[in-house]
């Protein structure tokens, strides 16, 4: 699957043309070309590399998934690796690795799969036609803006899940505690994976804004600074979420310990009450004469002692909230 677009003199001139025509369009200094490849073969990337003069290491990184979000600077182009993220219905993190080649007048996006909504990126470009005159920097801005906004959405959903866990943590009826432990583990694992793709974005965007690279026009610098501000906020938000999940997990363990101590107090209290009749009946069950031996008053005396002492212990334990 290949999608192509041609901008010339700040306006969209063509789209959906064959990829073989790219080399002809990029010869025009006033033209800006974008084309997108979804799960391309090594042969396709090799062809693109020849036409655009891409570095072999960048091509290798694009072919091998699970790269760290980064920005590599080569003599003739830049190479970026970013991740579009979302949460699926089960709450798991879905990552889509997007490799980006940036030349003087061409932007190439390589997606590992079609889970990244490329139509949403194109819609952002169409929503800001006044910026098309900035060429490749305009296209790159729309792509990064989409990616970072997706990070924001995931951070918000994770924050809602952590708040739900906090509310459930102190509820009187917590239901199946094993299910809650599983949810906490899933949120914690998702947060850690999410952090790995969010935190490196600070370095990526900050490097793009550097003036010595001359990638971003002065008029677009405020737009990139806005993206950088969003990246910082998501990074800080993610760090806070990781700490919150850790605090929830520790609090859950502390509450379990408190409940265990409370149960032990109650069991010990009942054991102490049961020990009283056991002691008395055991004492009177000795095979020696004792006060009231073989008489009715001996039975009633022992029974009264059992009820009286057990009731006193029950009241004492109840007052101390041990029962």
C-alpha cells in the first residue's frame, strides 16, 4: 500500500500518483513530495534509497522493528522513529512504529502496520493549508502533532484507570482482590511500556528545533515549541502515573496486611473465649473429688463460670474492636 502527495508553491497539486514518479517531482525545488509505505519489502525500500540517497543504516533501522524513538542526522537527510499509540478494548497498549525519512523536499513515512490512522494525519494537513508553503517542515509538524496528541489521549485514559483503582481500593466491598491485583499489574505494565515511547520524544523534538539543523522555518518554530511543550507535559504526566500506580500497589499491600492483622485479632479473641470453657470443663473433668463433685450444684457452678467469664471476655474484645 502506497499513498503519495505532491505540493508545489504552497498548494496541493496531485495525490495518488505512482511512486515511480517521485524522482521526477523532487527534481523541482518548489515541489514537496510525501509518500507513505505500509509494511514495505526490502526491495521497495532499496528502490527509495537509490532515488533519495538514503543512508543504509537508516534503511536497516526502518526494516528492523522495535527501535527506540530517536532522531538520526545524516548528511543528506534525517531519520526519525516515533510511535503512534492507543489503547485497545482490553486496555492494552497498541504501538505502531513509524519510521520517517526527511530530505530537503521529500517526506517518507514507513509504517510497520496499518493500525496508525494515516487518514487522520492527512486531515491535519488539510486543516492548515496556510502552512503548506513551509514544505517538509509543515508535513513533519502534522505528523508529530498527531503522534503527540495520541500520547495525550493514552495518558488521560491511564489516569482515569488509576483513579478508578484508587476509588476501588478504599471501597468497603472490593470484590475479587485477585482481579484487582491483576488490573494493577496490567496498568503498571502498560505505564512502563508507554513511558519508553514518550520520554525519548523530548530529545527528538528538541533536536528538531535546533537552529543549526535548519529543518524548521522561523515561522514554524512556535508550532514546534507547542509540540515540545505537549511532549514535556505528557512525559511529566507519565512519571506521575508511574508513581501513582506504585503507591496504589503499596497501599493495597498495606491494606492486605492490615486486614490480615484484623482477622488474626478476631481469631485470637474467639480462641481466648473458647479456651475458658475448655479450661473449666477440663478442670472439672479430672478424676479427683472437687467442690460439687457428683452433685447438681457442681454442674451449675461450672456452667455459670463458663457463661460469665466468656461474656466478660466477649465484652472486652468487642469494646476494643477485636471482634
